[in-house]
């Protein structure tokens, strides 16, 4: 008889839920119910946080010349205002999953918005170059978690049949920010002061903070959770060195510079050691379980390729309008606006259609639309009509929207809920790295091809060319004719160089269509049935 109570005690202990060590290192999702309280308010606040982060990637660009004058800095020095923000945000994106697991998603989300808002105010009040670079560094560190946390939050609070809508709304914040940034930054700088580029974040930061504190459900953190310092150090070295290489390569003539060579070696070594550590350590910074999900792993590669287009196409289009077509800054901004309208419309359509048809078809259609717009742009000259420009960039924006939302749905459809925050941080990291590489490669090719084509075209022009002599204005024997001829040759070289860049973008994105063959359409309910990966 004395053994009976003991037996019952053992039985009681055996029936207690056991939490594995692997689950303890993962961020816990928001409890999903059929009707999440205040879902609309949570969505609004999360999108506001996303818009803040994406907007600040480009809003400060147009204010750089004014900052340069205020701080009496050289061009090379003032670019650190951008480089410090981008580098800090890229480095701090990777450990977002660990921080959400350790401290809880709500405290991390609210803390990052508060830190971002304070850093923005400090940037606006900076009195020296060193101060604003340091505050931008802090702003980038705080902004890193905003996009992945907002994405993971929306995936948690919406049921499977509405995930397409959730990703469409979230995609608006991500895509509209870089489009609005230059226009809003130019308006604030022109009519007020460059410091308002940072002060504008204050009211939106306060609203997002208060809203999330009131409406976002709390999730528990895990105390005494070990941090993978070695993996974080290796990844930070790799990302930081790569970002510096891409940002400073064009100014320093790439691998003809010792600094760029050193940064290239550090980037390669950092990424290699991180990958070795990732698959050999018991509790790495990023869980290898993410890469075993075929849809997510393929989606990472596709998002990297798509990331090369997101910013580089804007970086090419804006100077094309101003330099080659001679549009004023305000007119160029108005012409670019329909791209955002096409993007918004297609994101809404894609969000509604993602659960009614195979998302792979939508992604493929979007890729073909983007490639079609680039193909049209390869034939552009300064004489192209404004109507054709608007129609083409609207087609391009619509294609981007069709890619972005369904790709998110496909990639996260079978990801375990406890891995969503970690997966979202990795997804956004690959997107940002792709964008940085895309901008650097296209700008470098544009500069070098323009120079090479100028030499090639100019080599066929001589004072003995009768065709030139027949046109008095282009007579190279006169000073005015030689200057006008050089200007015309430069313009023709730039036209061909832009066309070559668009061909490069087509060759980058077309192979991504083949990756859709490796992805499968998730079965109905698979997202809800996904079990935690141990």
C-alpha cells in the first residue's frame, strides 16, 4: 500500500508536458485564436513600425548635401551617415530571433521602436559629424528588428486563409517606404530643414509604441538563454566587411585598393566560418532547421535575387530622368509616382489571390512583368514619351507587388510558428544584402560601361570625317564643335550603358523563375498544422 501513492506521483510527473531544449531557444508565437482581440490595431501599429524602418533607408539620401555643408565634411565623410545606418541594421538583423526568444517579442518590439525614435531625435539634434554618425549607428541597430518582428506578428495573428492579406498589408509598408523616402526627404529639406528628416519620426514612433504596448499580446521570454557569441561575431564581420566593400568600392576603384581587398578577405572568411559554426554547434545563432524547409530555403534564394531589383531599379531610373531626359527634380518625382501606384494595386490583388490560386503562378507572372518592363527600357532614348515612361514603370511596380506578397506566403507557409521570427529576420537580411549588391553592381557597371563606350565611340570620330564636317555644329576642328561633339558622345554612351544595366537585371531575375519548380504549393491547413521543429 505504501507504494501506491509513490506510483501515482510518478504517473503525475510523467503526464506533465515536457519542454525540449530546442523549443526553449525559439521565440514563442502569439497564441492564435479565431478572433484575436484588437487585430486591426495591432496590424496598424506593426505596419507603422515597418514603414518607419523602410522610410529611413532612403529619406536621408537627398539631405546629404545639406548635412555636408552643416558639418563642413567631405563627400567621403558624409556618406558614413548612410553607411553606418545600413551596416548596423544588417548586422543586428540576424540575432532578432534569439532576442525575441530571450526577452519576449512585445518587450523587444516596443524597446526597439522607443530606441529608434530617440536615436532619430538625436540625429536631428546632432552638432558634429561624429555625433550624427554615432546616432545613425544606434538608429540602425534599433531598426533592425522592426521589419522581421512586424512580419512575424502579422503571420501569428492572422489565420491561414488571411495570410495573403496580412503579407499584402505588410508588403505595402516595406515597398512604399523606399519609394516615398526621396520625395518626402526632398520636401522636408526644401521647405524646412534637413533635421526634419529625422524629427518626422517622433509622432509616428510615439503612436506605434503606445499602440503596441496597449494591444499587442505578451509572450514569455526564456531566462538564461545562451547567446552564440562566436557565430554572431563571425556573421558581423562578414556582413560589416561586405557592406563596407559595396559602399566604398566604387569610390576606391574596387580591388585596386588595399582597403577593399582586406574587406573582401574579411567578408569571405567571416561568412565561411559562420557557416561552419552554424552546422557544427549545438545551439547556433540561426537554427539549421530553417534550411530543411524546402519552400523557405528556396524562398531565401529568390528573395536575394528579387532584392537586387528593389532598390537598384530606383537608383537607375532617377538619374536617367534627371540627367538624360533633363526632367526637373519635382517632375522626375511625379513621373516615378505611378510606380508606387502600380505596386500598391498589385499587392492588394496578390493578397486576395494568394489563397485562391497557386502563389507560384503569381510570382512567375510578376517576374515576367518585371523582365518585360526592363526589356522595354533597353530601347529607351531621351526622346521617349512621358506616357510610355509612366506605363512602363507602372508595369514594373505591378510586377514587384505580384512577386513580393505571394513569395512571402510560399516561403512561410510550412515554417514552424516558433521559428517565424528567426525566419523573418533571415529573410529580411537576404533582401537587404541583395539590395546592397544590386545597387553597387549596377552603379559600377553604369560608370565603367559609360567610360568604355565613350572611348569606343570617340575613337571612330576624327577631324577628317566628312559627315561631321557637313554638320557645322559638330565640327571637331572648332572649340565649340568639339565640346558639343563630346557631350553628344557622352550622352550616347550613357544610353547604351543604361540599356546594358537593364539587360543585366533581366539576366539576374529570369533564372529565378526556375526556382519556382523547387517550391510546392502548401496544402490547406499545413501552416496551422506545422509542429515545432526540435
